[in-house]
C-alpha cells in the first residue's frame, strides 16, 4: 500500500498528513516557536520513515456472538415477560452466555434476541418491571430498557459483580461485588448515588425491602448487614462466628428472613418494625452521634436439612408456601410452611409470633435433580408449580412439581438443549465451500455458518477429531475408543463404523491428492482409501504419536513423537530426518503450502519454525504462557495461527517471526480451531463451551499499533475520600472520563480567550458557528450521564471557577436546566470549603441562587399547566371513552 506524507506551512504550524491506517488519516500537528511541542520535528520524521517501512496485515475480528452456549454455569438467569406478549402465553428466559445475554423463548426453544457485551463475562442478571441489568467480571454494569432495548453502562466496581437488585419502582439499583462494596445507582439519571462500605469480604446478596427504606446485604465475612438508606448507615449486623453467608430471602410480607450459609442448616430470622421502641438508639463510630434503629432482627429457629452440605441458593413460592433449597452438591430440597403458624397483630402491624416461628417449616422431601447450577420459580399463573432449572451441562429445562406426591418427581415439560453440546467441544472441521462446519463432543453437531444455528445432531461416542472428505460428501469422525464413524452428508445417516485403532484417534488429515485420508492414534499412523474405506498401509512408531501432517506435494509426512518431529517419505515411508529441540512433547505441526517451512508447537509453550529442506531451526518463539494445542498455516502464505491452553489465539508471520494479532475472547483453554481453504474464516472452540467465528475484514493493521492499543490501561487516579465513612463516593475514573475532562478543559480555554477582545475568533467557534458559551455547553452535554460526575470530579479548580461563571447564562435554557443544575450543585458540594473561603465568589453564588430559583419557578409553572391539561384529558376520557377529542 502506497503512503504519502505532505507538509503545509500556515501561521507557523507544520502539519504532516499521512495515509496510514494507524493514524486514521488525521494530521500530526507540530506547534513551533513560543508554543508547546506536541511532537518534535525529528520524531515526526522518524515516524514518517517508520510508516514507509512498516508491514501491514488484514485484520481478523469476531463475527457475531459465540455459538453453542445456552447458559453460563457461573451466572444466573431470570424469567421475564415482554410487553408484546400480552396474553402471557410465552415464557422468556434471560440467560448469561459468556459476555452476552441471550433472551430465549422457552416455548419453542428459539432465540428472541441477543444483547451483546464486551470482553468480560456476565456474572449476574437482574430483571425489574421495566429494566434489566447485567453485571460483568470487570465490575461494570449494563442497564437495558425492556421496551427499546437501548442500554447504558454504569462503571463503579473494581471486581466482578456478584448481586443485583431493583427497588419496587425500578428507580434505584443496588449492586454488590467481590471488592466488598455495594453501590446504589440512580436508574433515571443514569449515575451512581453513593457506595456502602462495611463488609470485609465478597458480597453474596443484597435486597431492597419494599415496605421500608432498608437494604439488607450478606457477605462471605460471615455477616448480614441491614442499612438505613435514609441516613446511609448500617444499623444492625447479624454475625455468624463460623459460617459464610451465601444467600438469603425475605418472605411472608417481609416479616421473615431465611439465610443459607456454608453450614448444614438454614436460619430463620424475625423482622419487626421498631415502632414500640422508637426511642431505641445506637452510637455510630467513635463519635457521640445517636441514630434510631428502624427495625429489629432476631434469629428464632433453624431448618435442618437431610443433606449435610452447605446451601447456595434459596427460593420461596409465596403462593404455595414452599421453600426450595439448592445445595452445593446439586441436590434440591423442599420445605413446607405450616398452616398452623399463627399471626399476632401489634400496633396495626401483622407479625409472626417468635415462639410459633421456631417450628413453622416442615421437610417436604428431596427433589431428584442432577447438575443444577441455578433455578427460578415460574410466577405466571397459567403455569403453576413449575420450576425452571439451568443445568451445568449447558441446557435449560422447565419442570412441573407434584406437591401432593410424596416422591415429588420432576416432569420435564420444555427444554433448550439442541442448540449446544452438553460438554465442551473437542474438535472442529469446516467444509470446502465454507457453508457448514462440524464440531465433536459426546455427539457431533453440524452448524450453518450463515444462519448461525445447529441444523443436525449425530449421536456418537466421544469424538476427538473430524474431517470432511470426497468433496464434502462424507464427514469422518475419530472417536476416543479408536473407531471411525463415516457420516453421509447427502443422506444424513451414518453409513459405516470401523474399529481402526486401539486407542483414541487424535488427528485426521486428508491426503493432498484427495485419494484418501490418514488417521493418527497413540500407537500408529494409518493410511485409508476414502472410496473403499479400508486401511491401505500403516506407519508403526515406537513412541506415542500426538500429531502429523502432509507436505503440499505429498512428498513428506511429518510425525510428532514425544519431544521430536520425524519426517518420512510418503511413497516409501522411509525415514528422512528428525527435528530436535523441544523440551516437552510436540502437540501439533504444520507445513506451509510452498513446502518451505514447517512449524511445531509444544507443551513447553514454544513455537519453532524450521526449514523443511535441511531441518534447520530458523526461530524459536516463546509464543504462549501455556501448552500449544494447535497450529495451522493460512493457505498460500507463511502466516499461521496458534492456540493454547492460556485461552488465546495468536496470528504470526513466519518470515518476520512477529506476532501480528492476538484473539483473546475465549475464557478457557482453546483445544483446536479450523481454517477454511481461502484463509479468511477461522472457527475456534474452547473449554468454556463456546464456538467463535472469526472473519478477515478489509482493514489494515500494524502489529505495534495493536499492541500499544491493547496495552493502554486506565489512568491510575487516587481520589480523596474518607475511609471511615460507611457511605462513600462511587466514582471509578477511566480513560474515557479523562478524555472528556480534557475536552472540557479545551473548551473552557477557548471560552476564556473569547472574552479577550484583542484575540481573533477561534477557528473552532467559526467552524461550529457558535458562541463560546454555547460551545462549552455543547461539550458538556456530549458527556454521557454516567460519566459526568467523574469528569467534573477531576476537573482542576481553576476551570471550576470558570464553569460556575457560565451557569448563570445556562440556567435560562429550559432544555438544559436540569443537567446544568446537577453539575452546579455537584461542583459546589465538591469544592464547598474553597468556595466559602473565597470572598470574591460570594456575589457569583448569590447570582446563581437567584437564577436557579427563577428557573425552577418557571419549570414548576410549566409542569403545573401540563399536569392540569393531562388531568382534564383524563377526566374527559373517563366520561366519554373513545371521543373525538382524543383524535390528533
């Protein structure tokens, strides 16, 4: 690709334009005499020379969402009802599927929609009346509107999100994390309110109470804390000296709390509104502050389980009074609330008597279930006594429970299972025209690349290798038992099963002349005629064989045995030469299309590049941080891909020995991948059950630029905060917030220069056709709402004073008044002591007070008028429904 650099001299500014992908066709500006140097002239010349010599490559990116994953075992799922389903005839399930959230229609086992995420995996999902939230491993939270499905991102935690909960109006959201903090979020304003500090270990659950402004949280620090959201402090701590608290729930109109811990039983707590003892107070911290205790909580009883293992999940059926307890060994127990549990009325508040609460649950029975990782109770009245279960084997089932039957057996009604393997896939193969691909596990599945769905499932043994032969007419699978399954793709049936080897068939390869294929086991390499499906010849090896490959002209066959790679002549199977050098067994080998180089990957984490003619080692690369599992050349090039147990896939240049690109979307080990014949499509599989499709796009990339982009970390900014407070600021600075602050600072500098009448009008104001105040307001409104607080937080105090002087003009704009008032109050609270100690700021503060009151009064009048009109229309609609006045 030709690159050109041109120089233009205007007003002492030199601008170099370069046509290069990494510069995005933007100018590099050199500020000269009297100005600060952004880049020196010598550095730009070096950059220009480097751009001429830099080798560029086409980029591989992931195409669409990963396949094969129905539900992630390390997260939860939620049942939800969409407004379009007015008759409640369909059951929708929102499941975490690695980094995405998939909404399944459980009624027909189809995907309703996919809410795509970023690089980190989903750890928690919560559904409110109109909102849905998902927490991720890196601590950020995505919030969707369930009508438009538009989303925002909330960033505040530093570790994985472990629990989420909406309040009854879906106006607030609470999130708990492994970083021991909880953050209260304002859903309407899309920002955080405050952070609650008190737990010393990971937060396991947190819930809003619907009748009181109280938040209850549990943690692995062996405690349950109750927080008063009005005063933002913890007024009660329920401490267990021995066991970590893993889950809890509220039942019976929030008068009873049941907790599950790492012990062998469940605890029952009574929650009593502290009306009788309203004068009860407690000391806060080391000071003399006294605060009311709004609620009392006492442990009154225990529920003893049949299994002596800890519990991890509790669910309560309020309609039938049944408590379901999921244990860590995947067993499920049910307990029935006794009808004889009496109630006591005190001060117009209905509560359970603590004496009777001690024996209010009886063991119903154990429900036979296996590999259960999560469950939810169906609240739809049309489906009674139904439990939706997510299994560790990548499937979701809807089951009925017969509460009258003592055996209490499950009956499977609906399931989502055919859309993925029950276990992680171990092998993959693409057909010649890149329309279908096959994956093997406990069965073989055929997938459509265009439709991104499974179209055929073949019941077999444990499959270890796959290959398409005879123009994609047959699909051959090598099994762990040593058998070969021949599947006829045209007639969709298994035509033959051969016992080819005594051990697992770890590798299959089609011969370059298309006349047959070879199979590799730990004992030998066998050559088979594809038309008659019979063994033609065998190559016996003394050491276990892990992999093999043919040269393109079918002159050589390379076989890896332990730490060495041996080359044989294919026609006579006579020994040619041995490639020594690896310290651990060689797992994979491949030869380039021009028969010039051979690459080998080993369990010693290294990739070696050899000359095929003389067997000379050209380069040894420490390629991955774990064992290399698969290597393949891109056809007609010296570029090759490698995958490893460190969950990464790397793209290499065999001539320059340079790492071109790293694909890091998998969460666990990548055992294998497949390349199509054109080299522009790669399909990878992983032990996290995912199948990812990577496509080559028409976008040039430079390896060094990609490394710098990946290495860019968020700035380390230390925020001043009081470590002793239970409620703290929630802010988490990021690179984007720093960039927004820099943009705001630049805009304020332009506004200051515009006040000087001697200065010419700034080119930016001329291009945007705006005044200085309008431009600053435009930059401020372009900042996302969830990053506005952090942006203003790191704004220097010098520019804070400039912004405060501009608010008097902005308050007169009714469309932006709410946002401007929020920013003004935030800055004044943040810099309160500096402002009150500056006498020059008093007139400005008084002016801001007058303007804000005046604007608020105008908005009140507008809101009052609008409310009166709406009330009038509502009264008309009640008296004359469907009248002409409703037609607009």
